[in-house]
C-alpha cells in the first residue's frame, strides 16, 4: 500500500486529508487522458483501442512517451491485481501491430513523431488505487518494462500519483520504425536509411576520463533510490514517472550533454555551459541544457542537478 499522506495545515495544526479511490474507473481514465502529458510525460493517442478478433480486447489508453517509446496504460479503480496481466496481454498485440501503431502516431502527432518511434522497449503503465507486495515483487520476474502507479483522490481538485514500483525490462537493440528487424548490425537504423550509434556505444567509446565524469554525475542523479535509469537510443534517461534528466556523450569534445527538468528562467545562463533549449530541436528532454566537460563543471552543475532530481 502507498504510504503517501496529505495534510492540511491551518493555525499551526496539521490535519490529515483522507484519500480515496474514485467512484468510477472510467472517471479516472478520462481525467488522466485529458492531462496525460502533464501527469505522466506521455503524449495521449487514443482511448479504448480495439485489439481485434484475435486478441479480443480494448486497450484503455495508448500513448508515446518522452523517449518516443510506445506506451500501454491500463487502469483499475481499486486493487491492481488484474491490471498487470491485462497490460501484458496487450503487449503481444502491440509488438505484432507496429505499423498500425505508427499510423496512429502519424495521424495524431505527425510524420516526425511516427518516424521516431523507438520499439526497443515498449512501456506498460498500470494505474490503480493500490498494489500488493506480490505485485511489486513479480515485476522483476516478468522481465518487461512496467511502471506501477498508485493514485489517491483527496477531493477539492487534489489527485496524487505515486510511482510505487518500476522495472526497466530487457532492452532489445534500439531501432526506429524503418529499420529491418534482426539485422545483426552493430548500429541501429535511422529514418533516412543511414545508421546511428546508440548511447551505449558512445559511452563505451568515450575515454576513461569522460566515463569517470559520467559515473560521478550518475551518482548524483540516482542518489534518491526511486530514480530509474534507462538506456534509450540517443541518451540515458533518468526518471520517476516523468524524465528528470537525460545524458548524451560527445567523446571527441569530452562533453556530457545533460538536459534537466529545470526552468531556464530561474537560471543564470552561461554561454558554453548552460542554455535554454525550449525552442531548439535537440536530443533529450528537459528545457535546460548543460555541457559538462570537467569535474569543475560538474561541481558548478550540482545544485541544478539536485533541483531537477527534487523537482523544484
């Protein structure tokens, strides 16, 4: 059970605000679908999507996350016992219907989003009022990328979402939609027919000094145990429910390119170190970009990294 508690403080006295599950499951689904990007960092695609006569079901919600991974979202009003198996059953449909999913992305989000879909590790998000210890312990055995998110409705327009368990799954070689499967090639295809190195390759080809610098940055980002680290195609993503940071490697310039979930308007921007990328198309997520080339840079970035991790 989630240990999240909410208190109303008045006159120096704290009174707990009791939380509850919503009356109707559909109300929860509609609320999250209408606010999916703000709440989960997922771009909403469609609701109640039919899986056809063979799979015989309806996926509650389909979406595309910040790292362009396909996402299945399933909801249960109270106990999440059945929601995990239901989501897993739809994963087989998703893997067998890639072109159908990409057509849906193209229709709702455009050609660029459809061309950038990353099938290396599709994501399941299961949302329920509660999960048992057995649910959480089972995730590692399942071996798929799954988030268990609990919710509580506190009334007065207050809804909490809490990531209670998450596993990154077993990532297959990343590739975009136009790349043939099972090629055995060391690099992954891009939409223009060329090839692009994965972030793991850039990490492995970096000099030891840059990898040591990254190890110290990594320790900052995972200092709080609920932060998940995931190797995506172009960057390493750090997240809770939503991404808090992404990291790319530029070995030739001995640089870590870090994007943080920090408002650039609250930061003194320094040319060559920190810049606002809200209106610039570049890899990663987060409006603030830092370029870290040394431990001195990392020390200068430490407060901003902490702010991003703490969500402030």
